[in-house]
């Protein structure tokens, strides 16, 4: 298999000391497409390797960091407005994923790009929040009836809402896995130790370290599309490294919480592939858990095939038949994990029908599009 | 009402205007120099009574000017609040 | 004079082969592009317009991998269309195949605007004469490109017709010397100028008329690595049948005007604010309305003295 250069660098950053221009070109392309350029910069800095980066490449790396910083400013603004709203409604909201890493000031946030603000709410308060958000200019993104029904009946979140002026997207969840999943998580167990942050005037709430890590793992290993999979794994890597330092007996905390919410499998995968793909050294407790769980796992060969092939840069320079097959397997697996087969088949059929009938290209929504300043846009309109 | 100025503002002074960059919101504003004078008078570290602020600027004014100036400064405060360059302070 | 290898060293066949295979690697000012396409119109235009640009190889560091491709699937048989790709990502909707070269040019602008945040980037033409540079920031419809072409044909060195690059560290202007994109009657106006001009293919855009690209002068391309300090900012506006009018712009207004025309001011945050402050401090700022070519050329001539 063509191992991606990006993974080799993540495993052993010092190899950049011997890089040729060709190596740098390849790394730049793979890291950009995996949205991990700012992340690389972070680890190069940590390893005192910045001097080995050619100026031309450094410009790209710095540009990515500038974009991340800008995104963070925007997100903080949104969070401030959202918190005011939640306070007024006397609602407890917990920030998840990228937003949480940023608010909790985790080192992980420094090189991390994300596009949506994820929030966890009590299910019975969602309707109230949705109405209040609509009054403040937030609009539901999925207007198609089927999508609306799918989200509301089977999912763990409501359709994403986008601000009509600012373009920011928020994802409101009431659970972290689809509600039709057989293995629905008792969300109260996960949020029991949620932390109120006091670092700024924002006063936001985020999950406890163990719940934060476990949520990130559950999310990654239930995901059907793994385009950003490597980044997800690298998130876990940095989270684990940080919390092992800051928490006492973090591995034990994780095992305990995973057992409570019956998500040992996600924890097992997280540790297994962190060790296998990113060469992370596991604690004794973690290693014992992994060894023990491995013995009870039957279809590990398939799962290994999927993840060892998909946790890579998703780029034209890394594709192979293995990659394509693994991607298809992961897609089906992701859907199977999310909903039982009797619901899944009609959903996928309907989805592909809708996509066939739709001729317009769906643009991904990113926060800082320079729409109005798109040079192409000007060129077209330029008269005279 | 107590108000407080947000921290870390960057300013560039020109004849009749001041350009203010607010790193908290990422916004840049072009303010009238008068508005900037009000802004300058506010500390960033402790909340300030808006009535006290008005008194400071009206101390040497005739009575009929005072009503006008009072409204004018209130407008400026509202404006600055809207731009998020100052915040209403509450416990 | 420089001994750099240029695209002129390749014949038409070699250019089209490189474009078709691993990609043609070319220096465009401070950036290096690898351009890939199997379309004949791309090869034609590249050869015609980029001849004086420096040719590099895959053993050099490359900033952007761009390509113009036909989309896969059934659509390509119905109505031939093309897509622009920056590496694996396609930021635009497809366009009719006839507009391949303009799309490549727009796409290359897009790459710079999206990624070159070590510069303050302005939507602006930039030219230089006698070491004095003028920045012409303008929105669409102001006649910026026509004015830029007129100056470029009258002794001014072209730095860029579309984008000012101001280095955040040195505050110097970098040049791109890219072809100037012209539309409709502008093409005629420039062709009527009493000097030699080389144009790319004239493309009919069914919605908006015609578009073509003016080849930058050899001198401009050869001097592309020479940076220059900002000297003047002129906000231009073409107004039919009006006599020329030039007003000094007050600095605060110019500041806001520069921001409005910037691609990345808000992303740069504090660094952007500092760069614009420095820019405004070091330049004279004017607004200009004009209609007559002679009058406007005379104004700029005086500015450069």
C-alpha cells in the first residue's frame, strides 16, 4: 500500500529534516486536503522543527493558522450571543467538539479547523431553542421534507441551522448517537460531570475530559464518511496526550465511563488505531483493556482493513483499490451503526433519488467564504 | 447604567476620525473624533457610571447646552454599545 | 539580464505535452503554479501569453496545483463544460468549455486570494514608473482593467491588473505581471492604441459579451521579482463624457476604502490593521473620475515625476 507521507510525518516529524522539494510538495498537498496543515505546524513547533520548513511552505502553514485564528474569533462571537440566549431561556447547553476544545483552551484547538458549532441540549428544550434561534436569524438548512423527517424521527440532532447573515452553522444535538440506534446512550451519564468554564466572560459548559475524549471516539468510529478521519484520529491523539498529563488515572476514567454507557468498542478502536497508525504508546491500563477486548472481537480483520486504509490523507496521490473498497465498507458500516436495516434501505434509496433529481451542485458551507470578494465573481461582472 | 470598555483595542488617529480595530470581534470601525474622546475616557479594567461620564463632559456647559449634550453623549454610548466597543456591565 | 529559462524555450508541442502529463510548472511572481490541462485552448493561450514567464520543474517547490478538466459523467456529452480544480478541490460551478482559459485565470486568482495571507491582498491594479508605484483599488465596473492596460501600454511597468500584494513584513509591493483581462469594447479601445499588443483568444461569453487577455510586456515579466514601495493610492472611476477630476482623499476615508477592497483584511485581523495603517501613512491618496484617455494618462505621468 502507498503509505501517505502525511502519516509518516505524523508518526515521525523529524523526517522533514531530509525532505526534498518534491517531498514538501506532496506533504503540502496531502496535509491541505486533510485540513491538517495548521495541525502539522503545531507539532513542528512543539518539536522545534520550524527552522527546517522552507519559507514557501511556511507561508502556506502560517496562512492556515491565520485562518484558524480568524475562525476562532468568529466562533467566540457566536458563542457569546448563544450563551446570552441560553441564559435568558434558563437552558443548560453543552458545547461539543471543535467549539468545546476552543472554549476549554485545549492545545488541540490551536491547529484545528472546524465548520460547525455543536451544541448538546435536553431534548424537551429543543423546540423552545429552535424558535428563539429563528427569531435571531437562524434558519434550518434542510428544507426538503424527507430530510426534515429523517432528522426528526431517527437522528440524535435536528437539521443544522445556518445564520442568514453570517453564514455560521450550528448543529443542535440531544444525544450523541441516533435515537433509533439499538445502543442508545444514556446521555445523562455522559454529561454528569460537565464542566462550567470560567476562563472568560463566556461561562460556557463543556463535557468532562473523559466524556470529551469518549464522545470524540464514538463519533469517529460511527462515522460513515471518513474524509477527515485521519484528522479525527489525530484529535484523539492530542486529546489523549494532554489529558493523560492533566488528569489522574485517565485510562481508568475512560474505561469506567465507557462501561457505564456501553461504548467499550469505541474506546477499544480509539486506542487500537492510535497505537497502530500514529504509534501512540498506551498506558498499561489501556494496553490491558485493548488486549482483553481484542480476544472477544470477531470481525477485527474487516475493521482493520477499513481503518488502516482510510486513516490516511484522502487525496488523489493516495488512492488505491484498497482505499476505495474500504471507503465503501465504511460508508455502509457507518449507516448500519446509525440505523437498523429496515430503516436504512428506504432512507438510502430516497436519498439517492433526491440526489439524482437534483442538478445543482451542493456547495459545502464554510464559515469564511469570501463570496463577494471572489475574484472570479468580479471578473464576470466587470464591464468596460 | 454602568459601562465598561472592551480590552485590546487598536486605534489609528487621523484629523477628524479615528479608525478602531477590535480584536474581540475582528471588526474595524471609523469613528468620529468626539466619539473617540468618550471612548478614551473609559477605563477597560473597571466599570464606569454613564452618568459620571456625562457629567465629566458637561462640567463647563451652560444649562441649555446640557440637555443637548446629554442626548448627544447618550447617542454615542448607544452607538458604542451597538458596535460592542463598550458593554453594559451587570453582575 | 537574467538567464532564467522561460516558456519561450518550449515549442507548442512541448507545452501541450507538459500540460497534458505531469503539468507545466511556471513561476508567477512570488508563486509557483503547476498547471495541468489537456484542452487545446489552454495550451494555445498559455503559449501565446505566458511565453516570457519563468519555466520551473517538479524539483522546485510548488504553491498551487491547478487544472482545467472536463467533468466526468453524462453531462459532458450534453453540453461540453469544464471545471477548475485547485488540487482535488473545485471551488466553482462548471463553465462552458469555450471559457477554459478565462476560468484558469480566475482560478489562479482564487488560489492566491485564498492562501497568500502573508500579504495584504487588495482587489486592485498596480503599476510602477520611475520607481513610483500606484495602487488602483476598485470594484467591478470602475474601468480598472482598461485603465491598467492603457498605463501598461504607455511606459508603466505592470505589477498586477487584479490584485495588489503587500508584504506584511517588508510593506513592499510584489508583482505578478499576469495577463490583463479585458471585456467587450475595452478590447477595441486597447487594440486601437498606437502600439503593439498581443491578445489571447477572444472568448464569447454568451451572457456578458466577449473577453480576452492582453499579454503583459516582456519588461514587466522580466522585472517581476523587483518589489517596490507603495507611493500612491488612486481610487479610479470611469464616467462617460466627464472632464477629469482628482481629489485628495482624507486618510480615514482612504483607510476604509482600502479595507473594502481587500480580499483578506478581516482574516488578517491585527496584522491587517497594521498593514493598512502603514500603507496609508506612506502613500498619497486620491479619488479620480475620468473619461478621456489623454487626460488620465497625463495625470499619471505627472504623478510619476
